[in-house]
């Protein structure tokens, strides 16, 4: 990942600050009692689903900003990838909707999806659709949020 950070420093600061809510939910799960467990799990789930959906919106924005023209427009897979996170995040709520075990398995699914989203970022970079510094920011954020979400689901 030889992607030199050229995004504004504020983007990096705010990006990493975005890991704090999930870290706080995990800390509450570890240190809090049973009376706050479901609230912490719910917070972790909602935040992961929200950020995963947001990431799809970011990918949509990258597709929209692709150079115009038939030869240079964003590939079809980018548009599909951009819509997938919100639909997948919504699908992870299904166990809750039908009264099955929730949110542990849903958090595990979201954690895997968020971690796996790095493959889309790698493909976006290879397609020339990302700004300089994209992977330097996206890799630790996807891995960080994905692993924190997985940990919350496994506790």
C-alpha cells in the first residue's frame, strides 16, 4: 500500500475519531455490568451499520466524480458496490426483526463486511477513482472498525 497520505490532516483526525464510539461501546461491554450490556451491543450494532452505509455513500461519491465520457466513467461494479453496504447492513437487522438471537451474530457479520470493504477500496484505487492518501486512511479505519465490531459481537 504505497499510498502517500495527501488527504487533509483534519480528514485523518476525524476519521480516527470515528473509531471512538465503537471503542467506547466495546469498553462498556468489557467493563460494564449486565444492566448496560444490551444498550452497548445495540450502540455497537447501530454505529457499525451506520458507518458501513456511509462508506457506500462515499463510494457512490467517488463513482459520481469519475471523469466523464463513455471510456472513463466509473465501472458498473462501483455503482453496485456503493449500494451494497446499506442493503447488507439492513439485512443484518433481520434476526432482530424476527426475534432470533441479536445483536451478536449481526455484529460479527457487520465486522466481517466492514473488514472486507477494504477490498473495494483496493479496487477503487486500482481503477484510479481515489484521491492520493485514500488507502493510507481507509485501511486502518476499515480494519479498526471491523475488528472492534467483531470483538463486540464475540464478547
